[in-house]
């Protein structure tokens, strides 16, 4: 049972990280933020946090 919960939590976190990364790409392409797009490509966590921040309205 614990293995299933761990696997589900890992999968959910991975999907949320991927979705945040996609949000980062979408926003950077539409806003023409080339430098930030490259930064997100080089440092994956930067892109994920930026994507999540857009969802939470921490920044645009």
C-alpha cells in the first residue's frame, strides 16, 4: 500500500513539474522573453517555479 502511494505521489509531482515547465515555455514564447527562456532551458527548476508562479499569480 505504501509503495502505491509513493508511486502516485511521484507521478503527480512529475506531471505537475512538466506542466509548470510547459507553462514557462508558453509564456516565454508569447512574451518574447528569450533570455528567460534560455535560463529555464538550462536550469529546469527555474522554469518549473516560474510556471507554478504564473498559476499562483505571483508574477505574470
